[in-house]
């Protein structure tokens, strides 16, 4: 059956290209695929990944570099994200999660291992990987990691399965044999073919191998049969239709479900489902940089998720935008039915439709073109003829502006001050003008006020006036005088009969009085840290609303209140260079920027952007891209080398931009593998030295829509950071810790990507930055401090102990020395007494005295080495001493010793011989001189709470009389008893940290006469 053809109106298709000059490994492209993340994979002599800007080589297939022979490669992505590659000599896969490239073993004879000739790889709905090879159908065994023969298929049939393979919606596998087609059912139990066709399906009548199966949205199977062209099989109707279009290499469908086929020598075809016919055939135009490029064959297809058609050929990759078929591009390739002329390839400067429906398009350096209402070219006018009626006067054909007069004539504004009047009815120029008032400057804009008044905006010369009736022009230099600068008038909008709003390039928005020639209002816009005075275009919506396009976005000006409000998107100034404005209904405004085509809704004060191909988003120069509404409802939009006609009703609001893909993570310029971390949402682990990082990111889209990016590193950035066009985030000297790098994209309308991409990063601390190390250091410091202080305390104590021992020894020696001083003092007195007895020949008394003296001396010698002794021993020693003294003084006194029953005299100790000096003083200085009555000596020990009070009381003459008698007698011996006692008590107190003391009271009788002395000695209780 012959293919059905339906001629489509001539449309220029615009292709962009990837080839060797762009970094492609080879111009011979055999497979193209888009993975689930959005990356484009291209197989030539290498497998390369493309992100819209860069090509990254993953694997090489060129066994002999520089050879002119190319092997065909097949590609497949499985559900794990692995990229499978079938090549003539092996099958391998690349795992982006690990960056591992692995060649797989195949269960075939060793003699065939190097020539497997893998044709196709597919993953079925159950996740099983199938491959067709020269050795037949193979199945991947995940447990062994190798391809094995598909034993579920009989051996003879399996060996024939060497070409195309696909799975249909029911789960059946369609497999090409060398001389026919096989179908393996969903259960993988029954195999159908021409020899086993119980249902008599006509598809099995195809008796040749198949290059490609493709199943469309209607579940029809398109079959590229070798040597027999194209077939379409409908499983529902069981209808098989053939299309003899030559050798077909690949089949795909576009977003409108139209089938595209790639052929040998004949380019690419499009099958229109609505017409049920092939309506387009695009062939090679290698000399046209916007055409389809190939030498012999178009090899493969890819329809990406944005609606681009990628065509791999023997001259690289061609990319065609298929966003909207209603866009009709009018460029140098457009073919017209009524003429062989072509449009110039130049920038479109202005567009105009007259009341009669004719369309005029001005071109930079190429004059202008005149079209009828159906956009059929009528004539092209340039400066290339000597006939003034058909030739522009401007030598370079630089046309800038159009205006229609009331009589239907069209004014053509040009550079160098030229103005031409064209009559469409006659199809020729009426006249050309170059008045002095135009100062040989470009006519940027024109406004027709009436039959006698046309206002002209000039480049750098402000405003001029042209009178078509008198053919005279008038300049208004006072405008620039008032503005005090040169300025270009880019647009003119009337306010009323005498006032004009002027869009100027250097003075902002100007209200000009045409009657007086004076400036009424001069308004520059300020806000959002901007000062805007370059107004590119104006649109008056009503008496209170004037829309101004500027080099910093769209501003809404209220002339009544003189207030201005900028267009913001997500709270930020819409900061794009507005090129042209055009009204759309009551509240809408169409406008263009260098990045696209938009609609502004003044009532809702928001922005809409649309799905649009590079046929609109093509202009990186900041020149006017005029918007012209046609009488049939379509819009014309000028571009850099063409203009586009389309129906705005079919525009589709652009979806959110693709989620951002993180392309690379580098630490200290070393690449870090991140795919696995992103897929599993696990952190990328870096060591403490890898804390200088850079992260590359991008929304994987393949047209030139302007996208802004915002990123934030949780744990460091307090707010989102605007990437400002730099698609890389850099962080330096990051401290150890857990971070989450988040990035999202937003289009010019303020629509954010559906999801925020997150990369988690864990920078491990150095061992000295860890908590356990800090704790260890803290413990070590604490231990050091503890040891230091313990050692310090030990040595201090040791030194103190040494000093204490030394002091104790010194005190002991001092006390011994004091006792040694006291003992001779007592012995001296005792010997004096014995001498006295002997001199008086009192032998018995002398012997009794000596006896007691001997016991006393023995007690003193026994106790002289002790610091303290029990009270009982001290009392015994004192009794011996008192008895001695009593004998000596012939019983001149009596004594009494009393011990408190609360005191255990045998176990309560006091200082040794501390009381004896006081008893001695009481006897010698008190009682000895008492003559009137018998002397009395009282020694009392009383327990007073935690102390012992020892009282020595006598009824002697008192200290005062004793001192007087001593002075009268001339006695000069200085008694040291009391001083020795004080020193002993002081040493005792300091050594044992106690408070032993004594005090002396003088006793007086009722008449105030001395009657004795009382000594109070206080001892701390010390029990042995």
C-alpha cells in the first residue's frame, strides 16, 4: 500500500545541533536516550552524558581511534538507574550511583565471545533484562551477574532472535527473528510465530528481520522491517498496514502522538494521526545552520520530556522543538506559493498591519517585506534599484519603524533621517523625505495624530513633528534643553489633544505639551535599589494606568496620583529588559523580553509564561521584538532573524521548571561520587580535609528559558541564596558536622520547581575534633591538674610534716630545756633545805627530807621526758614537794588537795610539772612571810565542761607585800619560774593547737587588805 500524503502548509523547522565542534565524541550517532533524571545519553564512538551545556564521556567504544567504521550501540535504562550498553564485542552497564562501568560475562562459546553483536536491550515489567545478539536471545541473571541463554525459548528459534525487541502493554515480548517476528506471551510460556500462529495474526506474515518496534498510545505496533519499509499493526482490529517509505532506522512519537520515522537518505517523516497520513518530510539542508544535517542517514530518535525531538545522524545530533505546531516561523527558509522570493535573514525591527490587512515587516539592513493578510509575500523592498518608486533611499536598507496614515499610506522610518511614504494600492513609494529637522538620525517611533500631524521619535535627538500635507518637519530642541541631556524617544502614547507621553532612553517617562513644546512631567522610577530612566515601550490601559517597559522590568504608573509600582515575582523585582508591550483585553498585557514571551495581568498583578520553543526565545540582543495583533486573532512576534505567527488561544501555561539536578560535588578540586547519596537520601561523607567544597547544579532543560536558582546550606546559610546565574555554590573551611544542601529553580513567572533537591553532606571531624577526643583531653587535663595538685599537696604536706617534725623536735628540745632549767631550780632549793637541817643538827628531819627528796627526784626523773602526765601522778609528785617544803619550814602551813569526782585522775593528763612553780611561789612568797596565823595552801582540780580548772590558792601576804619585802631585803635574783611556765604553755598550745592558760588573782579581805593569792590554770581535757 502506498503511503498517504497530506501536504502541510510550508513551515520552517528550526534545528539546533550538537557535533564534534561542541564536544561530541563522533558525528556518527547510533542511539540517544533520556534517563529518569533528565540527562541525555548519546552513543557514538563513546557514551556521553549531556546536561544541556556540557558533554561528559562515560565509556569509549572506538576500538581503532580515527577509523571511518562505526559500530551501532544500543542503550537502555533499568529501574535501578543503570545505563545498559550493547556493543558488537560486549554488553556492559554504567551505574551512576557508583560511577562503575562493568562489562558482563555471557554464557556463550568462547569462540563467539568477542563478536556478540548486541542489537537491542530491554527491561520488561518484571525487571528482567533481555538482549538480542548474534547468539540469539539472552537473559540477564542478576544472581550470577551474567547473561545466559533464554532457555524458555526453544534453541532453534532462540538463535534467530538477533534484532529488535520490545514489550507491549499486555506484557508480551515482540522479538525480531532473522526471517520473521516472534511473540513471547506475558507468562513466558508460549511462543508465537509464523510457524505457530493459531489465531492467524497477520503480523507474523512479515518475513524479514525488524530494526525497530514502536508501540504508540493507541497500542498499535509500528514495525521498521528491513528491506520492506514500515508496517503498522493494530492488535485490536488485527489490521496490518504497510508504508513503502524505504529503509526505516528508528520510530518515535511527539507530544501530540504523531509518529516520526528516521530513514536512509530520505530524512525524517511525520505521520499525522488526525489526518491518518504522512504530512511532513524534512530532508537534509546541510548548508543551512538551522536545517536538518545528515549525509546519508538519520539513525535514531529521542522525544524528551520537554517536547524536543532529538535526531541522531551521521553528522551529529539535530534538535527540533515540537512544543506547538501552531507556531509558524517566517524566516529565510519559508517557501511561498505566489513567489520564489525568500525572506531576508536579518533582525526584525518593526511589524505593522494596515486596515486593509496587509502586513509590513522591517529588517535591519534588509529593507522591509510586504505581505498580504494570509502572510504570503507580495514584495521585498531594499536599496537595490535605481527606481525611487521601488527602492528605499537609505543606502543600507536600515528600516526601524512603520506608521499608517489616515489615507492608507504607510510611512517607513529609516536611519539617517529618511522617511518614505508607501502606497499599498499602487505598490510603490509616493515620495522619500530627508528633512533637516530629523538631523540625519534614526526614526525610532512614529505616532499618527491626524492628517497633518505625525510625531516622530528620533535617536538621541528627542522629538520631531512631520506634516504630511505641507511635507515639512519641525524639530523640538527645547525637549533636550529641558531634559539637559541627549535622549532617544522609543515610544509615543497620547494623553489628550495636546499632551504626549514619551518613552525616553535616558530621561525616564516624559509628559510633553505639543502646543507649548514644554516638558510638563519628568518621571524616573526608583525602588528596589534601582533608579530606572530607560523606558523602552509604553501602553496606556486607561486614564489611571500607564504601563512602562524598562531595562529593569515592568512598571505600572498612575498619572493621576503620580505613583509607580514595579512588577515583582515572589517578592523580587522582575528584572528583565522589556522590549515591547501590546494590550490583551481589558486587563492583560503581552510583552517580550530577551528571554521570552509573557502575559501580565494588571488586575491580579501577576505574570504568566508559556510553553514556547526557541522560535521565540532566541534573542540575546536587547533590541525591539515587536508584538503585532493580527485581524484574524493571531499574534506576530519579531525575532533576531525571523518573526513568528501563532494563535495565542492555544498557548499553554508553562509548567514548573524541572527539579534541579546536582551535577557534581568537588572537594578540594577532587570529584566526589554523589548519585548514590542523592538516590538513597544518604549523606555524602567527607573527611575533615575535604571542607572546601563546590556544588554544581542545573535544571535539565534543553531550551533557553531563563531560570533562576536559589540554594541554601542548612547549618550555614541563614536564608536562600540567589545563584545570580552562576550555577555553582562554593563553601570554604566548613567545620565538621552534618549539612543539607538544598537547591530549587524558578522560572520568570515565579513558578518554583515542584521539589527541592537535597544533597546531604557529613564532614567528619579529625580525631582531635571529636567529642571523645575532647573528652579524653578534658579528662587528661583534669587528671593532670588532679595529679599536679595531689603532688603539690603531697609535697606541701611532706614539707609541712618535715617542718612540723622539726618544730616538734625543736619544741620538745625547748620544753626539755625549760624543764632542765626548772629541775635545777627545784633541786637547788631542796639542797638548800637539807643544808639548813644539817646546819641545825636536825638529823631526823634531814633524813625524812632526804627520803622524800629522793622519791621526788625519782618522780621528776621519770616524768621529765614526758610532756603530759595523769593528774594522779602530778598530784603525787606535788605532795612530795609540798611535804618537803612543809618539813623545811617547820609546818608553817597546811595544805589540802581536792580532785573533782567527775575527773578520772588516772586517765586525765595535764602538762608535766606545770603547777609546781605556782605552789613554790605560794609557799615562798606568800605563806613563808605569814606570821600571824597558820598558812593554808589549797590545790583544787575541777572539771569545767571541756576543760580542767586547777586552782592554787594561799592565804599568804599577797604579791604586793612580797615584792616590797623582797626589795627591802636587797634580794636581786630574778625568778624565771613564771616566764618558763608561760613559754611552756605557749609551746604546748602551738604544738597541739589547744588553749591552755593561767591567770593570777590577788585576794583581799573585807578591809581591803591583801589576804592571799589565787592562781587559775586552765587545761584542755586530755584523756589517755
